[in-house]
C-alpha cells in the first residue's frame, strides 16, 4: 500500500490518500507536502489509525494489520490518539 501525505505538521499527517491499495500490511508513506523545521525532524511521521482503517476498507480488514503493527511497536500514542508510525518515508519528487 502506498499512501501519499499532502500535509504534515509537527510529525502528524493531516491529509493523505491511497495511491496503491495493494498489500496494506506493508504501507509506504510518500510525502508530497511542504515540510518546515519541526515537521519531520527527530522522529517518525504519524498517521492516525482511524485514517489507516478507513483507507484499508474498515476495521475488520485493518485488524490483522494493526495487530502486526502493534507487535512491531509501530502503533504509538500521540495526544491520546493511536497513530501508525512511519520511521522511514519518501519525498515525492517535483514534477517534470
């Protein structure tokens, strides 16, 4: 699954969409957003689990993935909300 982040602020992905829905157990985050100091330095980018569940197609489809992410330590709490952590992500290159 490839997820494109369109806005990031202080490590949190606020707007995103699915580029490729295949293989939701291995999500890859691509960032096509303006990144300023403090937005992506010093830690992973965070996508709310609620957004991930919606992108996967509902809780039943997401549950096995979330269980796996939790076992890997990728589900983290941020301000009382569960998020999927992306320690690695790729910037989207500028167009032609």
